[in-house]
C-alpha cells in the first residue's frame, strides 16, 4: 500500500504518476512531435500546463476529444492502462496488500 502518513505527499506522488502516464502514452501513441503539439495547444487553448493535467482532468479530456475526435477514446484507454501499470509498479515497490479494499484505497488520492 502507498504510504498514507502524509496525504499531501501521497497526492503529489499520484499527480506525478498521472502526469508521467499521460506523457508516456501521448508519446507512444502519437509520437513526440504530435505529443508536443498537444501540450502546446493544451496550454494555449485551455490554460493547462503539462503538470496540471491531474488537477484539470475534465478539461484535459474535453480538449483531447476536441482535438482527436473519435481517436480520443483509444488514447484515453491507453492512458488508463499505462496509469494502472505505473500505479501497480509503485505499489509493488513499497509493498502492498492483496486485500481488495486496501488495494482499492491505494488508487484513490486521500
């Protein structure tokens, strides 16, 4: 289970993992030039900086859907897959419970 003793530290870690998963996915799926263009337009059109995506997730999803239309759904699915994998890697590194409730709680920022 992720450390819960410092909720702000936990939220920072969670936001970092989300940002990195989005970055990784955009580069995997679209390539670095297109990913950089997406980040440019996110900041220009939606005032969303790369590191603000976790806190502005609704706006990010709206922007991606506007930019990519039907291509947004597979991208969003891949982001979720990468995020899940990245969160599991962190949980394994610190040791986590196999109890469903404990594992579920680790996925939700406190």
